[in-house]
C-alpha cells in the first residue's frame, strides 16, 4: 500500500532503504497493533453512531468511499515525507493526523465536517500503511518478505478484530468511544517517537517510470483492486447490513470480529503457501472460498453464520498480501516502496468504487451479499485462467 508521485511521465520520489538486519520490527509492529485496535473500532463505529449525532444513515457509504478516496489521494504523496523525515517520524506524524481527524468529528458533528475528516483520515492511513509496509518489505528474500507480510497482516487484523469487540463493551453512543480511539492512536505513536534507533536509513530510492509499470504484474494489480472492492463494503456497509437486514444488532460487533479473526487466522497459511505455490492459483482459491462463505451467510443457523463470517474474512483479507507479494517478487529493494504504493493506489480505486456500487443494491434482500459474490466469482475465473496460461515452471494449481 504505497506512494509515488506522477509527474512528467514518471513516478518520482525518494524513499528509504536499509539492510533487513538493521531495521527493527518492534516499532512498526507495536505501533501498527495499537493503530489497528483504534481503526477496527472506528470503522464499524462510524456508520453505527450516525443516528446519535443526528446524521443521516445514507451518509455511511459516502463516508466509506471518501475515506478510500483519501487513500487514493494520499498514496502518491507519502514517499517524499518519508524520505525527508524518516520512517519513525513519518509514522508518528500520520497517526497524529488521523487523531486530529477523529477529534474534529466529535467537536463538529456535521455531515460536511465528517466527510472532510474522513478524507483526511484516508490520507493519514495511506501514510501509516506506506511507512509500515515499506519498512517490513525491506527483506532480502521472497520468503522473508512473505513472513514479514504475514506478521504485518496478523498484527493489523488481530488488532482490528479486538477493536470490533469494543462495539459491544464500550458501545456506539456518546463521545467516549471516540475518546478511547484517540487515546489508542496517541499510544500508537509513542514507540515511534521514543525509539529512534532501528529504523531504515534514508537513501534515495529509484523511481518506477511509467514505461516500467507495464512490467508490474497485472494480476497483482487486479488482486489489489478486487481486495478493495471487497473490503470497502465489508468495512463500510456490512455492520449496518448485520444490524438492520440480518436483525443481529446486538451481535454486530461479534460478527465483524469474526470477519477480522478469519483474516488474521489465514495469514500464517498465506505466508507459508505464497512462496511455494502459484499466487494466481492462491488468489483463485481464496475467491472461491469467499463465494462459499457468502452462501453460508444466507442460512439461519448461528453456526453456519459464524463460519460464513470467518471464511469471508479469510478470503477477503488473503488477497492483498498475496497480490503485493506477487508484485514485489522480482523487484530490487530500491523499487519496493514505489511498487508497494502502486498496489495501494490499486487497492484504493477498488475501495472508493466498492461502497458506492454496493450501496446501490444493498437495500434489496441479499443485495450486499450478491455484490460481494460477483466480486468473488468473476476474479476467481480470471485468476484460474492465469494459472493455465502461465509458463512459469513453478506454477501449480491448488
């Protein structure tokens, strides 16, 4: 999930490189875990707390889309900041920018302010993702990169899952939930501010030109877009779908936590399989798994519903790390940040479009599930076709 600036026919910027031994993982992983707690709570809290602040429920898909539009805007702008002030300070800067956006929402509960705040939040979160992912991707082998991505995704989704549970314990009404989120974001920035050793050294990074973009894996880019098309509505609309259409208002936090737990639990499997099997085949398999999960969500049994939410999370959250690993497999370390930011741009495009498309059918029975199903079935067919046309001797079908 990354950044680059598009100018005069090239993606120009600087970023950071370092030997993998020199870069400590404590600061990014600790800060990311606390950020994920806050982010997980906030993403589900926003659509559910609209009525308390006397805002229209129809604002929910717009808030989700504009947040991801902020990701899209922020992705090309992060690398120069990281190059100038370093990973640690940039990490703290973006976390505190996100904190200020949350503060503005509770100080001025108006639709315009909330939309602007979520736009700024998207830019800030783009910065968080770029800093952490580029920090962790600076490993010297695909296997080490896969392991670090697995650690990153586990910390991100584990924190997000626990954050979802706060809906049940801290509620969705009043300013207290937002104050708790602000406290977590402040705590997340402290390791980066207090521990300055162990971050990647600042060096010039080679930019990826527009001509070289054609050499980036198209299935990787499509995988990131599909991930956004799925996760944007899952974060932005699924809580309301569970609460209102499924009639499980009291279990909304639990079900959303199961989605994230599924995403977290699958990461070790993704880390193990990604260097060993065809990544096209893996993405096809997880898209198929998502289709099965959505079928389970049409059932009435609580056991089937819980399993469906877990499998939905496993399928949706597996696509991005596989796609970004595919994109970075054959790139030198000097191009990892820029390649990763292109992946974020791709993810953001899907995340912006997803909630708007899903909201157009979400009022129909199973409308959201049908939307998610189409975004699993069609990519599954595409990725499966890539397995058969691939000429790589390592290609294998799961």
